[in-house]
């Protein structure tokens, strides 16, 4: 891979201010972990997104999509090739009783926008720190609600670089999963079908969920939220707690004492420390309870 050539070519196809070279990804992830991206690209128009995808495909340049980095761990060696961020796509608007949010908008902001418009259905998302695109990819959910319950359809760019409308049912949304990776979609915007409701009722629900979240989660430390999916018939946090792992760690990363399902970057952890804690937890829970903990969080990049 000729980095200089790729840089020049990328700057020819999209605005050169939208291409950063050797960008440190720890500045773009919630865990504050991760080495450099060769190219951190932030297109501002759909045409620029299409150009970048077609360029990556035609030139065999590796390509990774990053939202708010709240459900990924980037390894210390960083990510080769292009890391695409849609953070400039962040508009949110109302159309009838629907909220249409661009993929780089925070789902928290979509939830607050719905509140201001007296629309119910997105309260569950008021504390989820991802983007709309990341929330759709993960079918993010909390406290009994999930994206699947309120998504109507989305606009995506497919791997050929064409814009396409996809109905909610065609994303195969299920517990913390979708078919977006398999289909190679890049979500551009999502339309949520909501209902009118009294402002104070929506606000009361959001305040209640915020209180629950703040009292139970170690939000004062960098983390990626719940590291593991809920194993059928169990709660990951309870298994970890009962394995007496809270407060145990490797380097600067440790299992949170406040919420056993969280691993926190307590003191300048590396991604290697963080991943070692994940593996320590999986091993201990398997030995003690015979349960395999499957990661919810994705690990990207190289050592
Ligand atoms: C403190 C904390 C609390 C959390 N609480 C919850 C919770 O209650 N419920 C919950 O479900 N999750 C929770 N999470 C996890 C996380 O916020 C969600 O999974 C969120 O949906 C991830 O969005 P993101 O934009 O950060 O995605 P990223 O972590 O950046 O990426 C996740 C995946 O989404 C893909 N992706 C991102 N944008 C797009 C796009 N536009 N098109 C296609 N694919 C895309 C990426 O390629 C990647 O594979 C929490 C995390 C933290 C740190």
C-alpha cells in the first residue's frame, strides 16, 4: 500500500480537509484506546461517501466504518487503510409523526429531539452514546426498548456505492445484531415511526431511565458499556460478579466495581490490557459456571 499515493488520490476525489492522515483513534473511541488510522476520512456529502467507497473497492484499500466508537475496541496498532466517519451527517428533522435522523447524529440527540416534538418511542435511547448508524447496526436497546421497535426504514449506500432504501424488516434486527455487516451497507439516515404523547410523560420516562443509568453505570470512566451479550438464561454482570472479578484487571484496565458488566479504562490502559481483561473474564466465567460469554463489543485493527 503506497500511503502517499492514496493520500493524493483521496484528496483529489473529496475535499482535502476531509482526509486526515495517521489520526489517533483513541481520540475517537469511548474507551480512549486505539492506535492510528492511516486515513481518517469524514465526507460531507453523499457523493463524497460514494466516491470513497468506490475508490476503496477499485483500489483494494481496506475500509472500516466508525460511528461514535462506543461499541468497538481499536487495537494499539491502529487500523490500516481508510476509516470512514459520518460525523458530518448529523441533521435531525420531523416529518409527520416520524423523526428522520442522519447516521452521524447521536441517538441521544434523536431521542431528545423527539421529546421536544412531543413524540414517544425513542425514550429508551436517551442514554445510549452511539450514533444513529451505530445504533441501527447493533440494534441498540435498553430498558425494554430497542431500535427494532421504532425503525421504519433507512437510506443506505451499498457496496456498489449506490443509495438504496431498506425497510426495517429487511435489516434482520435481533438482539444486538443486524445484517448490515453482511450486506455491506453504510447507513446514511434512519426514519423512526413515533406517536404523539404528552411532553411531561415522555420527560418523566427519560428522567427515570437516566437516573437508573447514572446510579448503576461507571460513567465517570472511559468504557464501551456492557462488554458481553446476555447469555440465554443468565445475566453477564451477575456471572462476572459471582466470579469475584470486580476490581480485578490487567495494566490500566479493570472490571468495574460499580457494574460488573463494564470494563473500564481506569488509568491509561492500552487496548492490549483491555482485551486481556475481556479474555480473563471469559475464562473465569467458563471455568466457574460453564457459560460462554459472547462479546457484544467489536474488536478492530491490529496489535
Ligand atoms: C457508557 C455506555 C453505555 C452504553 N449503553 C448501551 C445500552 O444501553 N444499549 C446498547 O445497545 N448499547 C449501549 N452501549 C453500546 C453502544 O453505545 C451502542 O452499541 C451504539 O449503538 C454503538 O454506536 P456507535 O456509533 O458508537 O458505533 P461504533 O461503536 O462506532 O461502531 C459499532 C458498529 O457499528 C458500525 N457502524 C457505525 N456507524 C455505521 C453506519 N453509519 N452504517 C453502518 N454501520 C455503522 C461500525 O462499523 C461498527 O461495526 C453503551 C456504550 C457505552 C460506552
